[in-house]
């Protein structure tokens, strides 16, 4: 605890100049050095300065310890994925923000505020906090620097910039010795999640298993469920379907028992993807319909579920016009290009094969490739490669098949 910062805080609070406070106790230059924490004053000087402002040093020590405990709870809430409790701790700590800013706790609090805004999906506040931390980072300790870069990775992931997010995590490998122990599981989890987005399933499984082990060791059961979902997705991608089904069934049950509604929806969605992979599109459609009407109509996830339901319905031969209508009605943001592309795609499926292939080549593949949608671009490139092979247009067939092979499986 920096006594100089405490003295400066109370001097400002009492609207005293340095001359007024120092008068009869020490020189102004002496007080200036104390307040900048470049000089540790004698205990009698500390007592005299604080007494002049009606402050007791023991009370300040007790207050500091209490704030440390409250900040610790705030941090634990983020690690144990308890947003409601984190929100409550945040509101309590914000009432002491002026005092916290006068202590060495300020960097930790500002860092975890960034994590809180990301967790709460408060994009505007998260952006402001990111800019604030950029100004503060020169005063960060090694663990704080590590956390700052880790939270930036989570932030860019939230913004849909998965490639940049993964690069930030890769850079953290060099400073792994600075990782705060409590956040080790979060690091493994985030890396596993981003590697899945880049189709690097073997490495993703490795980090997901590390996350599972960490969460089990620290009795972090909510995050354990999230890590197990990553493993289930990994098993699905690697065609380990028996293992995946077992995990999905356990996750559906456990997410409901623990009241993790969003996790339950994510589990059902991914389980439906597995069923589609096994060509059980009727079952997949039932799973998706169960959650579709329970989701907010303006949410990204609602639109993703609609796209998945459309894919399943097309395979079963059902009339999909009502689902296309729902998807188009849900696209209210001009930035929803991804879903606009899919809405047009499903409409064009009812036209000629030639029109559909033109749409693949002129709209879908360039959009997916340009915006880093690797899985989607691979799927379209595979269709185009087969089409041009049949037409014996070998140059185009080679281009699309090469893209599919280059962006598939593991790469470094």
C-alpha cells in the first residue's frame, strides 16, 4: 500500500494545496516526493499528515485489505463465469473508484473491468476500456501485461476478428511463465476455441483437454461444461461420433441442472450439427426447432440456428419457404451480410443448378474467403471443384480443390 498515494488522495478530497498540508510538518518539496511515492516518509510524518486531514492510518490499512478482498471476489467471478455476481461486485467497487485509483490496485481493477464489459457484451464500454488500458499499459507488471494481451484476444474474438485474436494468444506463449495461475484454464479454453474456428482440431483438442483438467482440479464446474462442449465439437469434427454423442447427452442434462440456458442452447445446436453429419436431418431439425422459438429474434445465435435448420430441412425435402422468410425478417442489421448471403443461397436453390453454381462462385466463395469463414469457404470450394472436374475445366478445378486442401486439417 503506497502511503504517498493515500495522502495525495485525501489532500485532493479535502481541497488542500500541498503548501496548506505541509505547513508545520514538512517542506513542500518533501511532501511532493512523498505523494509521488519516490520517498518513504518517517512514521511520525505520515501520522502528522494524515491526522491533519482527520485520517487514521490503521483505518486505511483495514480499508485497503477490504478492497483487496472485494477485488479478489470480482476476479473470481470472472474466472467462475458468474456474470450476475460479477455485476454486483462491479457496482460496489465502482463506488470506491476514486480511492482505488489512488492505490496500486488500480491496474488490476481496470483490467478486470475490461473483462467484465466483454463478459457482459457491453461493446461500447469495452471499446472505451480498451483505449484506457492502452494509456495505462506502461505501468503494468509482467502478469498484468500478460492479462492485458489475453483480454485483448478475448475482445477481438468477441468482435469476430478470430485470426487477430489467435495471433495475440500465440504471442503469449513466450510469456507463459507470467500467467496468473487462476487464468491458466481460461487461456487453454480460449486457445482451444479459436483453433476450432481455424479448423486446427488436433491442437484444439489438446488445449481443450488441458482446460478440462484445470477446471476439474479447481472445481470450476461451469467452465468445465464449456470446455467439455469444445471437446464434443472436436470429437464431431474428427469423426469420433460415439464419444461426441456421449458428451452432448451429458452436457444437455448438466447444463439444464445447473441453469446454464445459453450453454444448453449451444449444446443442442452443436448436437444437431452432429446429427446432420450422420445424415439424421429429421432428428437435427427437431432439435433445432426446440430451441429456435426460445431465442431472441434479434440475436446472432437465432439466425445461426435458422441457417442450420434450413440446411437440415432442405435435405429432408421439406418446404423451407417459411424458414427463409424468418431468416430474412431477422436480418435487420446492414452488417448481417453473412446471413444475407445464406438467405439468397436458399432462395436460389429453388432455381436452376446453373444459377446456384454462379452464386457459389460470384458471391458465396469470395465473401467467405475474404472474411475468414474457412469452414464455409471449404464447403463451397469443394462443390465448385467437383463441378469443374465434371466439365473438365482443369484450371478452375485445380484452383478450388487446392484451396480446399490447403485450408483443411492441421497447419502451422
